[in-house]
């Protein structure tokens, strides 16, 4: 076995390399955590049993169950009907309309996020917030960051609101430490929600960008993206399939739609035959339009007298997720059309003008895709879970009244058992989920679709990394250094520095990763000081959720990143003051609650 000093060096070095690789997007987070833990196992720093112990962790099981239950609630209940009430306020005056909506929206989503996982809340709310902004001539960029931030803050009102507190409770359970107190979370969470929402509502609109709506820009500049052509009666392409006509391999131009009389064919199948008077819609860069029109194919631009209503072009909008399997691959490699029954019309990447054929562009997380969607598009999105739809009208199931009543009775009873201490959270969630399966509110396909292997991997392996830090004394090493640097500032100074470190980590990796790294520090610091560790555990819980500085720190930020047309600077500009107020509020509340310790 390696000397302990070498083990400490390897653990700290491995975490640093992991941090850099994830920040630079050289590797997917789930793979990065796996490889780091695998190195620790190979070098006998931790055992295989310790590596896999997270799979039996009740908190991780609770997170998975919460996600599945949230998905079942979205499927079986008209949650959107409740959300729609948000959009009935403030339409008489532009400023009042915006602020009234902003406060109402942030307060409501904060409450929702306290008992429903915040990622599906943002995915569900984004289309409504986006469309409300368009209807009221307000840029969605003025609304979507507040949406994400409010769900992050609201998630810290309760233990079940975010994975941060659930994972931290798992650590504390492993080390026989008392759980986080629900009342403490409510006090601190209520304070940060109040100050954060107030800050954003009063001065945030001045710090939020006024980005142009990508769909509005697309509508006003169709010629930059879409090339509309008509097949002449003497065209040599008439009667040929798309492949035979050579329209599948055009340079810089891509066939996305055929309009035939009143019928629209989209996506266009390779075996589709072209007939006279077909209107062919191409997407691509303007440099290749002349080549398209002057190569003897018999394709011409439509006459000015054409009466088709271009405003009726149906464009779906979706954003590529953080752990999407599309990241790093081209649409052609992933057979996007066949996979989603949709053709990519254009890709928006943070205002960057992308060149080349759309099918050959490597997709990145946060890319905003403009799509022509087929009939099966929505089902395919639900199946693969690689992209989030941000502009689509959804249909909702209506379960029968008896089923709803039965479910609500059992769910309320299970929750009551948690409140009165008869069951653990995991057991209660398991009961609720079992009832959902018995009532056929959840299917096997639903479970397959909602289980995120990447997220579970990060959760499990982050616990193993935390175990390695504690086992090798790496946490003690950093804690000692931190104590030496901050000893002149007292216990509050140590706590403040720990919060800053955690916030920096969560801004560039994940909240779970940040907790897994800083929990051993908090544990070692409290032991070194000989004080109750609860203020430190609460501190890192809130700091790990302070993912306001970058779009990559939290999934909800990434969901709104593309639709809002944001840049990293946009998040830093609004996120820095929000983060400062948030952390100061946390410190003041912890100092008030634990004055005898601090």
C-alpha cells in the first residue's frame, strides 16, 4: 500500500484534475467521477465495496424516487393549469406588468421547488415564461435567469427540495451525525428566498440582458436560414427520389421540408419522390444559395406573388441538456431525423454563427435547436431525454377521480408518517411510488425514461470521493491549511471561507460534487475546533446550492441558457450580487441560530 502522504497527494491531485477536466468540458462529469474513483480503487486508496456503497445509500434512493414521483405527477395531473395562473397579472403598464409577473413567478416556483425537484419545474415553466415574455414584448432573457435562480433558492426551503440536502444527509448518516434540522432549513431558506427574490425583483432587471428573442430573429431573417425554392415543370429532378436527385448531399444546404399543395412533408424521407410544383425548403448558409439555384436542377426562387403565409411556419425549439448523449456528436452521426422524427433547421450557440452543413456540426450542451418536428417528436423526446423542449403546447392525461383520491389519501398518510417520525423519507417515498405503480400511474417505460444514469453515477461516485478524502486524511490536510489561514478571523471567518470554497466548486462542477468534496473539510474542521459541526454542514449545504455564477454549475441554469441567448458574462453580472447577498444571508442566519457555537 502507498504511504499516506502519497495517498493524500493522489486524492487531492485526482480531485484537481477532475475539476479542471469538467470545467474545460474535456470529459463528461459522470465519466470523470468514475475514472477518478477507479484510480483510487486500483491504487487501493478505497475498496471496491466503498466505491459501490453509494448504491445502498438511502438519500440517493430518495433522490431517484423523488424524480420518478415528480415525473408521474406531471404525467397524471394538470400541473400546468396551476402554473397558468401566473400569467394573468399586470398587463396595463409595461414596467408594472414585468415586475408583477417577475415577483409572482419567482415566489410560486420557489414554493413549488421546496417539495418538487427543481429541474423538472424549470423544464415545465420555461415554455410558459418564454411565451409570456413574447406576448408582452419583454425579452425572455429578462425572465429566465430569475426563473432558474428562484427554483435553486426554493429548493433549500426543505430537505426534499434539492439533491444537495439529500446527499449531505447521506454523508451525515454514514458518519452517525444528526440529520439536518427541517426548522433550520426553513428559517435559513426562507431568509435567502426573501432577500434573493427581493434583490432580483428590485434591481435585477437592470443587470439582466435584453437579448433578442431567437425565434423573433429567425422570423425576421428567414432568408438567412431558410431558402425557399419551387420545382419548375421542366426540372430534371421531377419524378426522382430525394437520394436520386442528389438532394441528400448538398454543400452547405439541407432539405428540411416539402410543401405539396396543402400537404407538408417534414422531415423529408430519402425515398420521397419529387413532383412538379413542389415547394422545397432548404436550410443552410447563404454562400451556397447561388450554387443551389444555378446548377441546372430546375430550382427557382418563388415569385413575389406567392401567397403562402410564411408566418405559419411551425418551428419547435429545444435545448441540448448537460448530460445529453448528443454532446460531442453531429446530428448526422446520431441520425437525428430518424431518432427524433425532426429535422434541425438551425442551431443557435450563444450568438455564434456556425458554418458548414447542419448535419456536420458537433452539438454542445446548451445549444438551442430550431426544429421541424414530425408527429412522433414529443414521444421521442420523452424517450431519449437528451433535449428539453422550450416551445411546445403539451397535452395532459386526466386520471379518473377514484384513482386520484386513492393516491392523495396514501400520499398524505405517508407524508404524515415522515413528519411524526414513524417512517424515514425513503420508506415514505417508496410507499407513494408503490401506490403509483399499483394505480398504473407509472409504467415501466416511464421508469426507464426518467432514470438518469449519469446523475446516479455522479451521486454514487461523489460519495466514494468523499470517503477517499476522509480515509486518507486529505480533508484534514486542507482543513488544517484553511484553519491556519483564517484563524485570526475566528469561527465565523473559517465558516465564511468554507462557504466561498464550496461556492466556487459548485459553480464549475456540480452541487453534489461540491458537497462530496467539502463535507470532509467541514467534518475535519468541526472536529479540530471541538465544536458542533451543524453550522458547517448547513453552510456547505447552502453554498453548494449557490450555483448563480455560471450556466454550467446547475442543470436549471443550462436549461434556460440557450432559450435566453445568455453568455457566461450574463450569469456573472447578475449572479455575483445575488451570490454575495445569498451567502451573507446564510452567514447571518447561521450565526443567529448557532450563536453559542460561533
